[in-house]
């Protein structure tokens, strides 16, 4: 999060990134959002595997804690509030 906060609005909205795999040009802000979305899909898949094996899963989708993290700028997401 700290890395992303270092970019200005202009950088996020105007800097072009060339995708290393296919050479497509993308705007930095949209590219970063796609990375986050892509990784969240993998997390969901992994949690699904744990659920299928009846293994306890971490409570990472606790939206109350995530919102507090974003609003307050905490360095880590608290486990419980």
C-alpha cells in the first residue's frame, strides 16, 4: 500500500505500462487494480481448496477490519476489532 500511495494522481492516470507478457500498454492505475483483482482470485481459489479439505481458513475477508485499515492508514490489518 505504501508503494501505491507514493504515486501521484497524474502518475496513476497517465503513466503507461507495457505488459511484460503480451506487450499491451496499460495505464498504471488500471494495471495495479488488475494485479490486485488477479491476486484476489488466487486467494479465493486457495480458500476454496482449504474449505473443500475441511481445514480452518484465515478470516481475511473481514470487511470491517479492512475498512478501518484503509481509513486509518494502519501498517497492518488487525485480526479483530
